[in-house]
C-alpha cells in the first residue's frame, strides 16, 4: 500500500463501489469509499495527493456538480468520471470543468487503473510544484520593500548604475541590496533568481512587484 495517496471512490451503487475498491486496493493503493458526493464534499481536504473516481448520475449531487463544487472551492484533485448512459453533454461539460478523464461504462479494469495511476502522478507533480512556489513566495515576503524593488529591476537585466539612478540612491547601496536579495531568495545565480521571478509572476498579489 502507498500511504501517501488516496483514491476516493464515490458512487451510490454498492456493487460498483465494492468492485472499484477491490480493484484499487489490489493495485496497492488506499481507497476511501462514499455513497454520495455530498458526504465526500463534507470530508474533503485539500493537500493529500490522489484522485477521485465518481459516477456521473448520483442522487442529490451528480458527478459533474461534484466536480464544479471542488473547482469552485479551489480543489485541484484529479476527478475521473464514469457513466453508463452515453452522457455526451455531461462528458463535454466535465472536460470543460477540468475532469481528468471521462469513461463510459463498462470500463476495463486495466484501463481504469492506468488512468488512476496517471492522475496520481499528475497530482503529485502539481503538489510538489505548489510547495516550491509557496517556498519562493515565502522567501519573497521576507524581502524589504526596497529589496523587492531592487529585485524587480535585477531580473530584467538592469545594471546597478541604472537601478541606482531609477531608485535615487548610490550604486553601492544597490550592490548591498542586490546581495541581500540573492541571499534571502537563496538564488544560486541570476538565472535562478529570474526563474523564481517567473514563478512569482503567477501570483496575483506579487505580479506588480516582480
């Protein structure tokens, strides 16, 4: 068993839940089962790598509505949906909402397991990337406002003299700020600092500063 991931199986059909649970656990993956999407949403917590395997047609909350609810809440866990009714419109809507995949039942066991493993791989990579971005953001927040200004000039290739002129201070002062920026950001090189700046540019509240 891989304790670092969880496959959430959601279906009101007991037999399908049992089958998928056995399939997932036989592949060495932990599984948690829910008989309704509502009960899953009540328990859902962002951050644990894994994926959701859900039926489209369920009482109270459909698989597509579940997907929309997760996305509206900021959840990015991959969602694999299935239907036994050839729900073309549901499939289109689900893919537009970011469903990882959509299957028409019956699903070959091997195909489902392969899809689940791909989804988990993607989710792990996403969580690692998010953790790295959060760390970069934390480093940036430790910079003083002046150091953030200096960084914004450094990453576009401006020399110290130009930065000093723009900010109304001496080149020596800029040199000191620049060294502090490199140290606090833990940047191995200017290229490394530029890469960090590009990551920060995806953060709305930092886009102006960097």
